[in-house]
C-alpha cells in the first residue's frame, strides 16, 4: 500500500494519518513524503500511532523522500531508529524496491 502525503503536516492534516488503514494482510506501508516540508508535534504523534499500528500488525513502514525538517523531527522523536534507517528511502523507486525485498 502506498500513500502520498502532500504539504506540511500540521494538526489538521495530521488527523488524516490516523485514517490510514493498517492490516495484517499487508506486508508494507509506504508513505511518499516528497511534498512534506514540515511536521509539527501533532503530526509526530499521529505518525507514532501509525508506527505502533504497523508494529502490531507486523507491517513494515517505509518512508520515501523525507525532507530535511521532517527527517530532523523523526530523529529527535526517536522514530528514525524505531522505523529503522533502512526503511527511509531517497525516492519512491527505492521505497518500492525495499518493499519488494520481503
């Protein structure tokens, strides 16, 4: 499953992250973030919740093209380590290749 997130992730947009379906029938969830130039704490909370749901369902979370500010926020919040550096890909092609590697 691939979702593309467009624009900055602040409190209003962050709620949409909570609506992403995670199911044990999925192997991977790819978030394409090339258009996300900023995230706030509400978005980080939503992404942490998404990460927890992925872990619970044994779904690998893969992030594609994470820009500088969001990447800094991921590292500061500990999500970079939790998700795993190998699951942060420079572009969608690399993310899809990573997803296919299971």
